[in-house]
């Protein structure tokens, strides 16, 4: 079903576009192992690394996987999907040669121990079906050139590129143009990791699928970048960049994913290759699909050429993909706030609001599912999350509770599920909303304040039921 929508945007620009509502039915598959994957109830883990440095010291380390609460949460929470970021720059040695000792150490300790924990969980809870462990080849702020992680420093020719909000657009412009063969080097690292994890896949065929996510949050490239100090100029430049997403996906993103397919096909047997699950991430800026006054603000690329990914390039054998767009939008993300006009920041500090509410969440989920259904892929939300200080519409401190409730409903109606960002050993108010809502340390966490009535679930409930069936306090009013 389609209808024509219109919206009054920002400074008075009127944008028209189709409102698309998805058929909740899902495509069939002939692959037995794929059918064994139940609706995804996932969690994002931290980086594959044998050391303890990284995100505020909260990396996937021996301390993490040996923490008693982790195995308790594995058994209690009912997760069946685990997304493990793997960062190229963390394994680059002198001259950006792969540090094979460091990588093998991480595989032999962190990865091997994680698989054993998952085996223990699966033995205890076989009703969860096939477990998916996703190797997420992760970039954050592109890499060292922009002060982040991903592409190691020196892979691209050094340039005078300030580490500002536009850096990631400029560097991705060079990445998509394959400067210095950077794409082949990225895929080469992917292949080296897969060579070292292949044995785990082969030994655990009956219950485990090791998935491949070629890149986390790819950005469209722009030689200058959209952000300028003039707000009106920034809107014009952003809309111009947004309008290139279809062409960029056809010219750059899909061909890059084809290179990843070729890397797997060239180095592994056809039997192994056809058992891999590939995760398709669209451009991170895509699918905003917000609405004001009943109309479309921005809808997103159609990704029609992604159909070419459903077969390996050389042999033509089938390749199995699932779309994994990230789903944020209700949360006080500092980076997002810095890039938005103050008026928009004020509106989005509460949930629901005039821009983003339950109807918009469901429509956005429907739109994403429709786009990828049209290219032969199912969809799940590869990252979802929010912040615990998101206010409710009456100024209460439970806006994030209502947002998560709506997001889960969108996932239930139109997708195969979601993976929460992120798990941590340590309690943290900033990222621990999953536990604030549903209990932490295997269910011992109490509501944070007396006013957070929506958090007062019956703690005697089975924790897995609370998390995934939604306790009564979270039902729509």
C-alpha cells in the first residue's frame, strides 16, 4: 500500500515522497541452517582483543568472559545473537603488517573462551535454536586519520585533514575511491580473521553460525563534508549529500560488499562459503524516514542493486544475506546533538515528540523491511539503543522506557529482531538502559527512582519473558 506524503521541513522546504508500509510476511529460504535461526534476540559485545584497552576499559577481555555475571546472563536473558566487533587497526603491526601473534592470541583466548561459553549456554537452553556469532569488522570515526579506530594510520596517504565533523566524510570519500588499495587491504584482514575462526565454525556446525559483517556503519563519501557553521548552508549540503545515497550505494557500497564476497569465495571452499551468513549494513545516515504533519522528511536509498549480492561473483552459488540497519533516533547522543540545530535537539530530548514517536518508529521499521524485502533480504536491527536520561512527554525520566517498548514492537511486526548496544561487565548509567529496564546481573536490579513507574516489573517474572515478551508495565497506554 502506498500513498503520497508531504512534509514542511526545517526552513520551509517541502519534500514529497511515498509512504511505504511493509507486508510483515518474510521471504522463504531453502537453507536448513538458516531456518534454525529463530527471531533474533541479540546483544553487542565489545572488541575482539586480548588486551584491556579500549572503550573506557570495557573491552571483551579475559576479565569479561570470565565474569560470573556473563554466563548467568547468557542463561537468563535468552540471547541467540552475539555481535563481536573486530577492529583492523588494533591488529596492525609496524608498517601496517598484520600482527599475526596478537591476532592469534586473541583468537586462542578471547574468541575460543567465548565460543565455549556459548556452547555451555546452548547445551543448557537448546530451545534458543542456532546461535549466531557475528564478526563485525568495525570502524568508528573511520580510523586513526580521524581520531577513531578502523583503518590504520598510514594506509591512506597523509593529508591535511582536520579531525572535525567532516573528517569521516572526507576519508570515506577516499576509501570508496579505493585509494592505495585500501578496500582490498580491509577485505584481506577480514579473510585472515576468518581463516583463524574457520575451525570453530567447522567443529560446531550443529549449533553455531559465525556470521560476517563486512563493515560497521559505512558512511557516504564527500570530499568536503556537509557540516558548516551556517545552519542553512549545513541543511543544503546535508540534503545534497543525502540525495547521492542511491548513486553512492550503486557505485561504491555494493561493489565493496562484492569484494568481500570474492574474498571469501577465493579463499574458502564452496561448502564453507555457502554456510556463511553475511550482514548487509546500509549507509548509517540512511532510513531516517521521519515524519512531520503526516509527511516524509527523508526516506532513504532503495539499494536495488543489492540483489547482485545474493550470488557469489565467480561461481554464481547462492550467498545468504540479512540486512542489519542500525536503529537509533530517540536518544541524547552527544555527537548527534552537536550536528543538529538547537531547536531539533530540544524537541528530541523527550520521547515521544512531534518528530519521533510510536507511529514514526513503526513506519520506519516497516520502510526498512520493505526496501530489503524487495532485494531478497530479511531485516533485523543490528544495533538499537538509547540513553537513560531521555525524558518522557510529561518531564518524567522514563522516555527511554517508552521508546524501547515502541522499538521492540517495530522489530516484532516487521523484522527478525534486534541486537542491543551494548553489553558491559560494569554497571554504567550511560549505556545500561537494557538492564535498568529488564534487570541487570541476571535480574537483581531495582527501579532507579520511585517515579519510574514503568520500570516496576514484577521481579519474580522469568527474566527472559520480561525481556522479550514485555512485562505489563510496558504495554501501550
